[in-house]
C-alpha cells in the first residue's frame, strides 16, 4: 500500500461538553518550567501561523480579539471570577495584542493572570465567610450551572449573590452525595497500606476544594503552561484544532501515538478536581498489583518515601507527570475508592513503575458466536480500533518493526480468516483519529485500488488512494461509530460508505472533524521551543462532500446517550465551515450494500421497538436531554438527590462504554449491531432481507 508522510496527521477532536480529556500515566523528560524563551516562541507563532494555516488569514486585530475572549474563557470558563469591569479593561487592549505577540511580547497574559489570581483569592475568602456563617438549604431557589455564555457580574452585590449560590450549590451537592451514598457498600481494599485520611464534613470538604483550587492558581500553573494557554488562544482563533504545543505537549503527543510509556499503566480523566482512573492497562503495574480499580480517584501522590502532594484541581497533564517516572521507582497514591460515593474514605497504594505497552489502545479482535430468534447461528469477528496509532519516532529512526495500527488490523483480519467467519464489525466508537496514513491503509484492506479521501491544501485538491490491489477481507462488513468517532475514523467510515462496501451503524452522526493538522517544530538546534500544530488541509469524501460539521450519517441509526449531549464539531468555537469539491472517480463495490439498507433499517427498528433494554435506554437518554437543556439546578438537597441518581446512571453507562471488559458482556449497541450484521450476512447468501416482526421472529409471507 502507498505510504504518505508521517507528519500528516489527523488529531483527536476537542470534545467539549461530553466528558473530560484523558491522559495516561507515563515518563517525561521536559525542560525546566522557566527555561522557555517566550519572546522567540511568540514571534515564530505569529510569523508562521498565517502562512501555513489552510485559510491563510492574517495575524490581525480580528484574530487578537477572538484570542482575548478565548484566553479569558480558558481561565474563567463559567464567568464567576472576573467582573464585567475587568473584561472591559482587557478589551481595551484587544486590538494591540496581535502586534505585541508578533513583537515577542506576551506580558499581557501575565497581567490578566495576575488579576485572575487576585479575584480567586477574593472569592475563596468570601466562600469561607459564607461557610463559617452557614448556608440556608431550605429556601427554594436555583443556580445557573451552565454559565459559559452568562454575563460577568457588574458590581459587588451581583458578584456576592452569584457566589452565595455557587458555594451553596457545592455544599448542597456534597450533602446530596452523602445522602445518596449512605447505603453504598463500603468494601475494603486488599493489601492497603494502613493509613486513612481524615473524614471531612461537607463544610470542610467544600472549603478544601476551594483551598486546593487557589493553590493551583497561585503556584501550579507554571510559565510554560500559561504560555501554551495564551498562544493557543491565538491558534484557536483560526480553528479549534490548531495549537501551540510546548515541549511537554509535544512529548505527550508522541507518547499517546506510540502506545508506549513508563508508569503505573492507567488511563485517567479529570473529574470534580480529581484524577479518576478510567481504565487499567492490561499487563501494566496497576493491573498486576490488583489494588487500584477503575473508578478510583487519585487525590495525592508521593514519590517513594517522600511526603504526599495533593493534586486536587491540578491540570490533568500536570497530575499525570508526577504519577509518571523512571522504571523501577515507587509512586504512592492516595485514592478515594470507586465504591465510596461520599468521598469520605481513602486508601494508600504503593506501586513500582514499569514500562507499559498500551495494548488497551491497540487494535483488538474477538470472535462472537450467537443465534438469532429464528434459530440461525452466526460466527462473526469484532475488530475494535480505539485510535489510528503509529510509532512516529521509531519510524523516523528507520525501525522496520515500528508499531502501526494498519499492521495490527491486517494481522487480526488474517486471524479472522482462519476462523471461517460469516462477517466482521469494525468498531470505531470513541476513536478520535490519529494518522492519516494509517486511515488510508486500513480502508484499503477492505477494497481494491481506488481513492480513499480527497484533501484540499493551499495549493489545491489532491486525491489520496489505496494503491494496493490486494483485498484482505471481502465479506460482509459493518462499521460501528458514534459522536466520538472523529477525523481518521470519519475518513474510513465515509470511504467505505461511498463505495457501498460497508453498512455504517451508530449515533445520529459522527463528530464532524473534517480537517487535517500538521505538526511543525519551532525549535532550532538545541533550543526546544515546542511545536505548532496547524490545520493545513481539509478532507473530503470521494463523493465530494466534506465531513466537516456534518460528520458521517450512519445508514442505520441507533439510540445514543451522546445524542443528548453537546458533543460534536458544531459545539466548538471558530470552526471551519462545511464545503464540497468535485467527486473523485471511483468504482463502487460490486456487491454494494446500498440497495439493502432500507430492509436493514426496518428490521433494526422492529427489534428495538420490542426490546425492553432499548426502552430503558431511550428513557435515560430523554431524561439526560431534559437535564442538559435546563441551565438551572435546584439548591434543595431533596431535589438534588434525585438528580445525582440520574447522573450516576449516566456515569455508569459512560464508564461501561469505555471499559472493554464490561462492554463485551453488556453493550446493547454492539448487540444490535451484531443483529444488523446477521441480516447483512443473510443478504449476501439470499440477496434478500427477511423482514422481522417486533418480536424479532421472521414475518410470514
């Protein structure tokens, strides 16, 4: 198969509103935090960005005005710390910022940040006063929890009333969490170091959260992090996927794409100011140790025998860095167990770091055997691909054995061939993208030669084909996607849909990220200045339309919790618009699935209508949608207990989606996709789809 430059990348979408970003605990060797020459970095960003970005927009006042808004929101995202007068003062400088950055002056970022720190100190002190005085939890009132577009408070009285409700909201949430978790089983961990943290009252708990947030702002947001945040505000004004990556950011990217790191072997996500363990990596130190569990929340970290350091409200990337370390060293974690909903109990776990291969993020194949209600038996392969990975560093060094997702998928398909399967499901759910080269090669495994994607760059439109005539798998194929399937996932799904090669199944649409990013190092010789990740191209289906904003619409749409949430490119700021180019020349798959899709849709709808699991699923989705559409939350404890129960159900479903062990056993979406594949298998054998009744049994003629 034809190869393309490894620097051409499709990076995971920024999925705001859907859950929080994740990271993995591994090793780092970044330079000291104060070592970056911010002036030279800023000048190079301002100089290069307009020339290499797809749109070639000037680095001007309009960009600076948008950057100011984005930078302020990155600090005060819910508009509670700054006053309207602060914002007005900042805006007076808006049209000067582009000139300042171009001249190497980033001091404005520090000015804004210093005022922000003052406001945080003021508000934390006021919160403590409210907690000392006591809060009225009997009055029926609400708090506006969705404040991204809310105006900043105009005076002290409005500011204080906003914070009275904000603190009360945190306090009531804690009370409700305790009440809703009173009957939770308090299972003790095994082999836990005999040390338990002080149990905090609701008032102490809220006070500690604000204290830790203040400490984070005052001491833990270092110069490198502030510079990256400020310059990324300018890149995000061009589009949401262009970034300035500091040296640490570049290293994180390389780790994630190579599937290799040193650490404890856990995938983490920020939640309520803590680092929540989403998944333990198979074969990693944490899984082998057996004491850490998915759902545990890390609140403090110690290196060997040193004193623990609280990581409450730390940026996830910073928390991950102190969990990472050299192979053979010991890290001691203070965690709140997953089974303690109140957060009042902790356990201490010591783990020796080791090298971890991120096999959980690698392609995986399983064989599933099942029977349909009509008695027919099926044997199919489920190929799960979490991302389009490639070990770029190893490839640059000429390593012929460098890890690649296309190689792994090829191997799995060959293994499937020895099992004489009826069909294959390619599961791209939650796959946020990766290497464009890998996407093209993987799509090419299912077709003969032909175009896979069209790419528009500054110099024009080019067609990127699969040049290998070999077809690794030619049987019935279903591609499973959701709203978290982005970039490279959308390229593969769109190509296979346009060819009529596969039936696409999933959410109402995929993420809608139709742009390509290229990473350009800013460094010279031994000076590490980080890199620019810039949108340099947009990609188009071979049929001509872009997946930008619109995504890929599945042939068979299944109910999804994600459709009730604000997940997708359309929810991001400063996105590029949808567009189209001329269709590429391609020859559709000889046994196109398009004629049989109406029958597949009808059968699937009938099964779901008569399925109580999907009825419950739809009820939960509608409940979540109703909650998300209401920007206000009750400040009465009794009201909040019910809301917490609903939120726990959502969290459980989301965690199960991300936990492959649970998903294999209890995944209604995958179960229905297996049924759809069975229908497609029947089509291939009989050239007709048997229409089923709501009970799932074949209808009589």
